[in-house]
């Protein structure tokens, strides 16, 4: 266990990470899972990032892949609702929107 994960524990917590298929979002999802959080992966397509989901599960964490385009409010609401209904206590402990490249 690294010093960071020993000091920063998220056991029993749920974190939703957007843009999690690659880059900063992927790294955040892995770091949060290593710290003990179960992870909701916000992805452009629900089928993507199977390898990331497997990696997170290998840490003994639960993972849920949801489709979410953060520029579309209805997808954000649907993703948060899916995450909430996937847990027995229907809670969300943190929500992380890593920076992304501008499409403008």
C-alpha cells in the first residue's frame, strides 16, 4: 500500500468520475478505487472502458459504467439516478468532473 492510499481512505464510499475512459479521468478513477471507493464511470458509451472496469474490480471494488455526456443535462441526471439505484442506500459520496479538452 502506498503512503498516499494509507493516509487517504475512501472505504465504503462511492465516487462518480466523468470522462473516465482515458487521461485524467481514468487516472482519477483508478486512484479513488485504490483508496477504497466503489466507482461509477461516466463514459460516452456504456460499453467502453471494459479494461478499466476490470482493473477497478481487481482492487476488490464495485464498478458501474454509465453513459454520460456532461453537456447534456438529461444524461447527467440519468447517470446519477442509475448510480443511486445501484446502491442499497441510494447515496452518492462524491462527484468528480476532470477537466476535458474544449470542443469549441
